[in-house]
C-alpha cells in the first residue's frame, strides 16, 4: 500500500499563520484546536483547493451519506499514519437540517446561503502537532510533486500573510436581534414543559436565532472570537458567499480503527473572574441534579444511537458527569465508547447518529418534531 508524502515545515504555534498563507486558494478550511486557549488540543488541520466539492441542501434529492461514501472511494488507498489525524480525505460540515429526512421531517425553507452539506475531497493538508511542536505538509501518494512544490512556495513565503485582505475590520451594522422576543420564547418554552409533563419527551433543545448586519473580514471576527472563547473543536471555512465560524468544545464522534467514542455535553455554568466564585460555580454544577439528569438522558440516547452500528455488548460509559472548564464556561461531559461492526464505515456511523442527541433532546425523533413545530 502506498505511503503518504510528508514535507517538514517550520513549526508555527498559531495555525492562522498557515491559513492566511493559503486563504487565496479555493475552498480554504481550518480545523483549529485553539490549544493556547483550551489546553486540550493537539492537532490543527489546514487545507484548501480540494479535488472535488460536494454541496447539498436538505430539500434537494439524493442521499447525502451515500454521496459522501462514493466520493471517499474516489481517493487512493494509503496506509494510515499513526501520528497524524489526517493525510487526505473528506473535510467539511453537515448542518442540522441534513438529518431531517431520516427522521421523517419535511425539508425546511431556505433562508441562508450556507449549504446544509459542504464536503471537499482534500488530497493534502498542513498539520500542526502541538505536542511534538512540529508542522508538516502531508499529501496523498498520487499528489503531483509540482503541486506540492507550489504549495511549499505558498507556505514558506516570508511576506506578511495578513496583508492580503482588503475587507477591513469586522463591524456590526445593526444590533443583534432574535427571531423570538422574550414573550414568544417563554410561550414556546411553556409548550415544551407541557410536552414533557404529558410524557411526549424528556428534554428538548429549544433554540433562538440571533442575527445582525455585518461588514468587514469574517476571518478577523473569528480571530477576535477565538481569543475570548477558543475551544478544542473550533473551525473556520469560507465559500463563495458565506463564511462559517465555529467555536465548539464538544466532539460528536471519534472513530479510529473501529474504536468509536462520543462525548456529549449537558450542563453548563459560567466562569467567574473571582477564583473562589469560579470554584463555587463548578461545585454547584457538579452537584446539580437537573444538569446531571439532562446529561444522563443524552448518554442513554447516544448509547442507543451507537448500537445501530456497534458490536453488541461493546458499548461502555467510560466517564460520567466529568467537569471540564473552558475560557468562559464549565461543562459536564460524559464519554461513551463502542466497537464499530465490520460492515459499517465511520461515515455510515455518522449518518446513523445524525444529528447529535445533545443538540436535539430525547427521544430524538419526537424532540426534533417539537423543535420543528416551535422554532
């Protein structure tokens, strides 16, 4: 089996240095561990110029997970490198509405340029390894050497990479406004309470949308946000008429050599500037019956979801109600593991478990129906 191509680069602790050098290429994407903020990250992944792009709206025909599997098969097989999280493959995002069809919900009306599925077949990436303090250009075996040389030229350019943007600093042109006023939100929250009391569901993630007018460079907005609320599963992606800024502390699924893990978050308390108050906030969260009950419900839901694709008897709760502290909040995090059955792929597992239970509620299908009704 062919091996991946590796080219050493000078180590740069901030992955945005690499992203800025590659941003002018089509479809740039950054998976950012925000190590200096969250303290948990090891790897950053930066790439651009995929061989192929898959875009889909939830309302469009076609099975997205099958399309992703077919695309993945178009890449050459190579040995997995034990010290690298990515050597080439699919990178992108899938939106909540992509899971509506498999749970019997009608497709939503489209009111944003952001697709429900974006995936690129990326045959190279820059990997920052903060544990080993090294940066590498990695590429699939069939990546032409001339293209690798051109990438190295981009990456080793000593000019200021931030000088290319002409968009200016980020500025809100209108204040943030919600699609629900407080009275409207309370009315819907009361409906959720009645559904719970009637036995329709155990919990529902009722959300509101906040939006504001904006001009300037969205990457500069991401840089500011990451300084305040950087988290180990952050990401930034740009398309022709959209940008996606994500600052997430939660990993949905992790699958390596058939070993599956999911780490749901339920239970949140703000950090406090005063150390004593901060410790008290953490103590209250750990002792909260309400937050522990919510967390346990999602643990049970995800155990059931993993059971669709995992070996019977292999699913274990490794950690329950673990306190994890981030820049702005304390969270309760649990961890569930399992062993993937040989006939299933990681992408198939993602499709079976999508969307994540911690953003729906429990039971998942009924919670999604209620969300569809109320949001």
